[in-house]
């Protein structure tokens, strides 16, 4: 499964003999830093014509800091400022002029920084790690820098990230979690130590609100809660010598000098979802809110030691999910789809089109689970057929699949004419239909699945206006697979296509069920004729028919309101077969004894 497409971005952006040492990207602005303290500032555009995608690089703005040392960190700010760290000296430059801003403020002994608030052009808030074993929050502006917060540490901070009032800090020997309370108090918690024997460069990234990712021992990427340092996800197995991380939920990208690896942070087993070869990996830069095709996405730039830049563009989530489903990764596909739906909802970008896409994905996932649940090979291999059937039910019902698509997989279940126009079939339906036609055992398992589904959802929003289709199919399936429950079903406010069901029951030899349906429809005379045929013709037997006593009991009930004159013809039929056995038909019918005697005398042979 691929989550990103990788494109060539540019080469030779930095003139020889300078070497690229740092980069940052914000939307469509790119800043590069070199080993000789030079800064190059570009704008770029993504050009898409058909399936062709390429980048157009705009004019360059260039500045030398005159320090002859490598630039180690850059960050482009929303307020048109560029923060630069070189030789432990932090400066803020204006964009696009690259002139020193804020009264030429220069901060010394800085090891790392993170922009905290860049909403206003005339001020900037920065968290700054210093050689004095502190992290300070400063407000820079036209006047003297203002100290807002200071955090004392046991060692010099090498890297850190901030989330609200929580900081995750990487030191030389350990990681710390620092929580700052509104009253100014601080609580520091040691997360874990770093072994001197396995030298690990501490890297910290913010995964999403409330959660960090840090590099640990044995090439593990460890998730850390901003609240208490716990982890709700298993660690990621990173490549050795990881140089940089970028987190674009639901994916984590890690870079070493040979590969960029895309990991999934969505709790499923196959964490490494994609690997891309790079020649001399150096650093990563992630730009959020990157406009593409009329919507916001993100882009990750990959810097190589040669100075070449590559771009990783995320494939549309819908394409990723479709690819996962084709590869049978149903759980993973649904996690990605649910994450995309929830992210859009959180960003206020929900739409009917998005909901329709999500439901189509649910339908396809349900059909994929159904293929597994009806597979004889899966069943014999001991796989969890019940679990697959449960997931299939969940996804198909939540995805609002048109019930007729499922019923149409089994010939004869649908009534001859539908009530509503059938929508386009979901992905995977034709494949399942072909499998069922070729494998009788699969068809039987499918029928059993549909029977359970219909029993559970026959009266629900899932069936909607298709109650008649649902009940028609349910009666047919029940008479075939659970004939003992047919009578209860028929007398449960069944709304079926009676003509179709009667024909089906007759052709399939379910004569007792046919008589029950006739009786429920008020066609008692026809029902009695069916039962008498079962009594008279042993070859037309139905194992579900209880026998003559059942018929006799029913005939007894006809006397109370015999508007159709059914009681006496069938009572006399029973008396003629076994007079003594069926005398109770007369004694229990509730008619006046004198009427019974008169009737019998008139019919007597003498």
C-alpha cells in the first residue's frame, strides 16, 4: 500500500561549494540554509496537467549571515518572519527582504527553538533552548525581549516540542515531560533514559494535539502523552540511524541516509506501509495547509546531502483506502477512512460528498469481509468467520448499502418487481457474485448470513422503504434454512410479496408454510385444501407439517365464525377418516349439541 507519491522537486538550488544543512517550508515558501551560513528563500508552485505533476520554482532571495558556520535550524512564520539558528546565535529576519527584524535582536547560546505564536507582525513568541540548561519563552518585538516563562533543566536541551503548556524535551541522557500550570508552577517527569552505549540523537516531534513522538533505544519511535507520559499506541520500529521525523497524521515519516519510511500510527500490525530510497538523506520539512486541487493537504520535502530535493505528496485518502481494500487490508482501510472523516469533521469540512464517499468505502469493506466470511477455505483454516460476518454486518448496515444489492446475489430472493430504482452497485459486489455462482458452499454461507441480517434489521432504517423486499427474502430463506421458525415469522406482521412467496413455497415443497401463509392472508379455504392434500398424498409430504391433529385443531377453530361454511366440510372429512379420533372436533367446536346432532342425522347413511 502506498500513502505518498514521490516527485523530484529540484536540484542545484544552492551554488557549489555550499552544502545544504537545514530547510523549512510553509505552504508554498521554501527556506534553505547552508554550511556557510547562507540563506536562500524561494516560492514554488505545483503544476498539474492531467497525470503530469511538476514543481515550478520562483526567484530566489539570498542572504549571508557572515558567520561561516552551518545553519542548523530554520522556521518560516505566518507573520512573514524567518527564524534562523546558526552557531548558537538566533536571529529573526523579515520576509522577503531577509533583513534583520525586531531592532536587530540576536540571542546567544541557543541550542534549539520552536515558534510559539506568530500571529502578529510586530511581535513573535519563541520557546528557546539554551546552553544554560534552560528553556525560555520569550516575546520578541520592537522593544527589549520579554521573558514570559523559564524552565530549568538538569542538562542542556538538544531538542523539544511544545503542545499548549506541555513540553517534551530531549536531553543528552534522557527525555523529560514538563507541564506548566497557569499559576506558574512546573512539574517535570522523567520519561526514560538514553543508554550511553547506544548513542541516540534525541528527536522529538508533535504527532497531534496531546501526543509526542520521540526516538528511543533499539531504533524505536515511542509515543508519549502530553498529559502523563503514557502511551496509548505501540512503539514504531524505525530504521537505524534515524536523522529526522515528520508527523502528518495518520502517518509518521522517518528518514535516515538511505531510506524514507512511511509508518502508520493507527494501531494496526503492518506499521511500515511504504519505503522510498534516497541518496544521502539529510532532513525533512513538513508544510501543512498546502493547497492542491482546491483543497488543503500537506507536502513533505526531503533534503539530500547532494543538495537535491524530493517531494512526498500524500495520495488522496480515498485512493489509499481503495488500494488497501484491494489488498485485503480491511481493518487498516477503515481506520484510515475513519481518520479522514473525523479530521474533516474536526476542521469543519464535512460535506454530503464526503459522507457519500465514506459510506461507499464502508460498503466495499463490508463486502470484503463478507467474501472472507463465506470462504470455505477460511472456515477450514480456522479463521474467525463469525468475526468477519459481524464486521460485514456492521459496515454494510452503517454504509447503508441498498439491501437489493445483497439479495440479488442469491437468485430468486427478490420479488419480480422492485419498488424503487436500484442505485449503482458498490465496489466488490460483482466479484462476490461471481464467487457465489462458482461455489455452492459459498452460496449456502451467504444465505445463512443474509438470514441473520434480515432477522436483525427487517424493521429498521437499514431496510427503509424496502420492507416488502426484506420480508419476501426473509420468508424464503427461513423456509429453506430454518423451517421450524417459519410459522412464527408468518404471524409477525409479515409484509411480503404474497404471490411470489406462495409460488416459491409451492415449488420448493414447503407446503405447510404455504398453507400458513394462505391462512394469514385470510384465504382459509385454500389453506385447508393444501393441508388436506398433504394428508391424502403421502408423496407430497412436508416434514414440517405436524399432521392430522394439527389440521383437526385448526378446523375446530373454524366453527366460531364460519361465514365461509368451512367447518362442516372439513369436520366431516376428518370424521370420515377416523371417526373416534376426531370426534373432539365436534365436542370442542362450541356449537350447540342439538345443531351437531341434527347435522349428523341428516348425513347419516340410514
